[in-house]
C-alpha cells in the first residue's frame, strides 16, 4: 500500500480529504478551547447578564403578564439567577406559587447566596403559611447579611406582619 499524504487509507479510510479536514479542525479548535477560561453560570456579572430594565419596569407597573412573556423568552436563552428570581417573583404575584417555587429554587441552585431570591422565597412561604420554611430563609439571610440588608429587613417585616395578623 502506498502511503502518500492524501492516500493514507489506513488512517483516514476512503474519504481521505474529509479525514484530513476533520483532523485539522480538531487541532485548531482544541488549543482555543484549552486557552479560553471556563465561566460558571452563577458567576455571570452585569456584562453578561441580560438587561432586565424593561422587565423590572413592567413588574413595577404590575404588568405581570408582560413581564412573564419577556422573562420566559430570556429563560429560554440563558440560565441566569436574576432571570429565574424575577420569574419566581412575577409568578408569585400572579398566585402561581408552585411554579414560582420552581424558579426560586433554580435561581438558588445557580447562586445559593442570591439574597433577593432568598427574600422572595421566604415571602412565598409566608404567603402560603409555611412559617418554618420562611424562618429558614430568614436564617440564611442573617448569615449572608450579618450587618443587615434590605432583603433581610423586608423578609423580617413580612414574617412579623403575618405573625401579628
């Protein structure tokens, strides 16, 4: 068998050109993949995070259906804790507690120290009467905010209001 550069049937079979092109593509992609840093999904910062300004404006205006439509589109394109958190918030405001719980859980799986998701999840538990779980979220926020934070005080107010009713 003759072993010329394009005629190495033992290595590439009868489609030598395709085999050669495949080898070249692997050799050019592998070094790039080795040099590129890997970013965890939960480390997405402002530059990579989607712009949520319009969604937040809709939520403030209580246009929950409009916000849900945008958030669902964003959730199909990205796994980002802020998107999941706002989906949970918006669904909770429409009374869909079960689906809201799913999205808060997704947000916290991606970023366990997401303070807003902890607050809103705690508020969901307050609204559904599960005070022990609301207290768990409050305890998590106390660890995340030893000097206090808005999320901690907001959840504490929600719990205090429910307890005094």
